[in-house]
C-alpha cells in the first residue's frame, strides 16, 4: 500500500539539496528534524570489507492503531498511518497458523 499525501509529507526529508531543490529521500524515523541518512550525517564513511553488510534494524516507533491487534509498522498493510484504518484485522495477537508452530 502506498502512503497517502499526508503520510508522504510527514515522511519526506525536510532538508534541501545543494542545488536548492527539496530532498526527495525518505526521512529516518528517529531523526527529530525529519532528515534522511545523508542530511543527518549518518551515511557510510570509509571502505567496507568485501562481502560485509552492516545489519541495522529499522528504528521506527510502532503504530498501535486499530488496524491490527498488535504493534505494527506505520503505513503497512491495513494501517493508513497517520489516518484511521478503513478495515480491521480480527486475528488475535499471538495466534499463528498451525503449520508455523
């Protein structure tokens, strides 16, 4: 599901590029100024070893809207963050299909 216009405006980087145009990258979830990795100064510096890929987990605040009975990624699936969901999944939290146990 794609972001709505309101969600897109909240998620885009607030910084400007060198040519004065607005940055079109997604902002990091944990940046208080709403900047992307490059504008926040968290981009990679220096060489990486061959085959090395740093593992970094996403740093988003889980959404707790009524779309799901558990905390979930904002704007994913039935969640229409920052708006209210149109539908609600009725599966209880902590339940899984029998073949996944």
